[in-house]
């Protein structure tokens, strides 16, 4: 970073709005990690757009000083992509819950990944619909009892890590607020990655989550991928570790493409520059579609 620039502190990204999450909710930790990562990145708040869907976790943009857009359930990614396309200079963060991102918004995910705009997507995966009082989410385990599955879920959970890897994301990581230094560093690296970056955060719901999903249990069982000698540039190895989702909490970077391809917005800018000299004026294009 340029030493002439003022150094930003985590507190510079904290808004005046007081979070209303339940005491002990994992999302508090995610918010702190976002503050830390943004201060390390060093972009001022007015150069950042933070987009979310609807859910407890989707409240997060309002607690930061960045420009925030708490959008519609499941539609955070399309809106984040639109913002990035309209103003590629902005640092764009997108966040929400596992319900928001993998259930109602699940159809947008493959397309956002393959389109590859330079943005960071943070999912606070708590295996439940928190805001609407504890219904079954798509990452909930088989047999999980909730208000909508009193005798236990009969549906196998989806595996978001495997999904996003197979769609071709250049950066895929997982962390938890039970490891604050690790989570902050992962978010920082995801933001710094030049392309679509996905971070699945196992963020416990203290109100509707189960005992084994809480931070104390996570701390006792989690394993860093680094301690397992995982090479984040090895895609096949990343797929292998990702298959353990739901059985073993692995934290760290599963995959980081060592040769990031150009982002969508970069390619668009190049195409525009190439076509500009011979481009048709907009009025002429409209005329071509008018009936004679
Ligand atoms: C179109 C639409 N359908 C349903 C809802 C109701 N709704 C709001 S949040 C939510 C799920 C929240 O769960 P998740 O996205 O996992 O976030 P969490 O609250 O757990 O952080 C639902 C079903 C809605 N607001 N809009
Ligand atoms: S209901 Fe769960 S996810 Fe929502 S604020 Fe409370 S602890 Fe957090």
C-alpha cells in the first residue's frame, strides 16, 4: 500500500447501526472479520459496495460504512454483478445465508461463477433458515429435526464447496468465526483474488442450531487444510477435501487458481475498446429493429 495514504483501521468500517443478531450469533464474528479484512485491503468505504439478500446474515452490509444494498431474498448475486458491471472500479462484496444463496438463489450461483466478475461472495452457512425461525435449509444434514422436519429431514444436503468448485470458481475457501485470525485472512485473500471468490463461513446459529454446530464444538474438531499439507493450486486435491463437507470442518483455501483468467468486466472493456471505432450509434441500432 502507498505509505502516503491514510491507514484504515477496522473501526473505520463500523457503521452507527447496532447489530440486532441474537447474542452469540456467529455473524458477529463474520462482521468483525470483514472489518479487519477491509482495513487490510485499504480501500476506503466509499469505494466499496456491499450487497446482500434477505436473512439474519443479510443484515451485514448495514453494519458497515460501505455502500450497502439489502436486496431481495435470493437475488444478491445478480444485483452485485450488475453493480460491478456498471462501475468496475468498485470493490464489490456480496453476502447472505445458505438459504438465500443455495436454495431460492441457487439458480444464480453457477452463472455468477462461470461469468467470473471480480467480486467476493461470503455465505454465512448455518444449516438453517434463521430469520424465519428455524426451518430446514439446503445444507441441513439428513435426519435433521427442525420446525419443518419434526421427524428428521429426508433430503440429502447439498455440498456448496463441491458445487462452486465444479462450476469453475477461481477461489474457494471455508472458515468459521471460531478462528477469527484465519477467517479475517481468508476474507482478505478472497477480496484480493482477481475474479469470483467464494467463502463459505460456518457461522453458527445459536438459537436454532444444534450443539455440535456451535463454536465450542467447532474449535474442538476443526482442521486447517494447511496442517494437512493441502496445496491450494491443486484442483483435484481441492475436490477431494471438499467431499468431506458436512462430516469434517476443514478451514482454509481449498482452491486458488494459480493463473486467474481475465474477469468478465476486463473482457468487456477490451471488447468495447476494440469495437468502439466502428460501432454503430445507438439510434442506428434502434432503427434496425423498427418495422418498415
Ligand atoms: C421471495 C421470498 N421468499 C421467502 C422469504 C422469507 N424468508 C426471509 S429470510 C428467509 C431464509 C433465511 O435463511 P438464510 O438465507 O439461510 O439466512 P439466515 O437467516 O439463516 O442468516 C426466508 C425463507 C422472503 N423474504 N422472500
Ligand atoms: S436466529 Fe440464528 S442466525 Fe439469526 S441472529 Fe439469531 S443466532 Fe443469528
